[in-house]
C-alpha cells in the first residue's frame, strides 16, 4: 500500500494497520532447541490439536519456519508489563507473561497444582502461540504440554472478523434479550 509520501508500506491483512519496522535489543528464547520435541509431541499425542486439519499447518510452521523467539521488549517502549528480573531496561513480552498465567491459575507452584490441562480452547489466529510457543515454554521447565488444543474459527459480521478495535462487535446482552438463551 502506498503511504502519504508515496513510498510502499506493509499493512496487516487482519487489521489494516501499517506495520512499523524498528530495531532494538531483547532477550531470546531458544525455540529452535525444541523443534524435535514439538514434532514428537504432535506425532505421539493423538488429538493434540483439534480439528486435525490444523496439525499440518502447525507442523509446517515448526519444520519450515521455526526461529528463536524474542521474549522481552525495551522498557522505554513497553512500560506497563512485568520487568525482566535484574534488567530494568527490559519488560517481559506479553505472550510469555500471559501464557504463564495458565500455570498460576492451575495452582503452580503448590503441591496441589493441576497439570496438564485436558483441553485449551483458542482462536485460530493465536494457534501458533498455543501450539508452538506455549508447549515449548512448558517443555523448557519440565512440564507437559496441554493434552488437547481445540481451535475455533471467528465470529464474523458482514464477512469480517468481529473486533473491538474495528467496532463491528455484537452486544451479547442485547442479543440475549432479543433472541433468548436457547437461541444463543
């Protein structure tokens, strides 16, 4: 897409936002170290990903596109996150801290910790985070990946994914009042 200055710009297919390229220092997670473990998990865990049509997609990401993963951002750019221990210049990247919340909700690190989850339900646009990054983080600390990741499509309106940022959402309360709980 052409910008105001006539130069080409990269634009997100999903949001229409212009991509902003930048360079910064950050901490890396050696995701490539877990390539064979991730493939083994998928090959030996029937039903690891539902529907099964997503398994070849995830395997392709792992086999052909796996790179190490940035797990922090500069604190100047990301002020609201969790600071990296012993490095005030860095903030933990949102996906790492968000996924770790699954562990705390399950009771980690107490003795009554309930793990692994039987099912995790995720939208198809975040499948990579839940079927690659999250299992690798768990493997890195000696925990099992989820037994099943159930992937769903998106609610759409006028053939477009519903999004709060686009303002094309449906108010579930008004729909409930209009159609009733049986219809919903």
